[in-house]
């Protein structure tokens, strides 16, 4: 494969940003964006957010919580999350 001029031949790992963190999504100054570490020779890349875990594991965590993986403030929010997650299957 031909190399383009100016590209590093020994580029190290970096985080490919995927989404703003949960605080930025609430219009509050937060931390760095969520992302995936690249390059990665694994089938399931590492997801970087408030925690570091395999990406499929993170998705399963999100699905178990109806799309909202962080704690809720009230019982009514918890019930909504449980209803959303009711028929979701793990990957």
C-alpha cells in the first residue's frame, strides 16, 4: 500500500470520538467525549467514557437500562427505564 506524504508511519493509539459525554448532553461543561481506542486488533474495541469496557458490553449495559445507563433520580424514571428495556435482548 502506498503511503501518503506527511503521514506518520508509526502512529500510536488514539481515541476516536463518538459522542459528547453525558454532562455535555445536558448543556453542562463536562469531560472528554466518549470514544473508541484505535487502532485495536480486537474484534470488540474498547469503549472509553466514564468507564472503559468492551464496546459490546457497554451496549448491553445501555440496553439493560432502556437506553439510559446512568442512575435515575426517581421511582417513576426507574419504571420508564425498565419498561423500555423489557423486551431488549443482549447482543
